C-alpha cells in the first residue's frame, strides 16, 4: 500500500479553504464526492476562491476555457 505524501500534496494544493483534509487527497476527494462536489484542485485558482465546487460550475468553466486550464 502506498503512503500518502502529505507534505508534497499540501504544497501542490490550491485550496484556500481552511480544513483538516488539506494535503490528504483521498479524504478530500471522498468528502467532496459525498456532497456531490469536486475538490479545489479541479478548478483554476481564480475560480477556486469562490468556493463554488459544484459539478455544474466545473462544466461551465471547462466549456468557457477549455481543458488548457487543467494543465
């Protein structure tokens, strides 16, 4: 079983919301799936800070900007 690279994950996390899951991707993804959302890392930083993690918002931004912002 792989171990979580918490510190490395935390450095790459663009989430600005203060929570206990920051850097623990498996917990973050699981949490957001439960509430029908996507985690911050699915959004560009200028959209992430709005805290609208809805799937609808992701689709809208993806349609507007294309996949280039995901890279």
